[in-house]
């Protein structure tokens, strides 16, 4: 399992798991990152997205009480 080198590497990997105009739950993002061979925990990734990626790279929508994330265009 790979570890992330720095924050920029983590941002690029997270953005690469999204397809065209796709809204994903955090569990889907974590599973796709794990499928790429990275070692990551749900809570760590959730905190990283909240503090470093919201409104810069991703937008958050609440659908039926769950947060879904999509890439800003």
C-alpha cells in the first residue's frame, strides 16, 4: 500500500477518482482511493476534504441527509 507524499499528491489522487459530473459520497471516494492502492482512513480523508478542498476543488451538496461531493467547474 502506498502512502501520500504531500497535500498536493493527495489532492490530485482525490480529484482523479471522479468521472464527468459525478457526485460521490465519502465512502465511495475512500473505496476508489483504496482501489488505486493507497492506504487511507475514512475520517482522515473526510477531514482533509473539509479543511483543504471544499470551495477550492470540490463542492458539497446535501442530498437526503448525506453529503455528496463533486468537482468544481
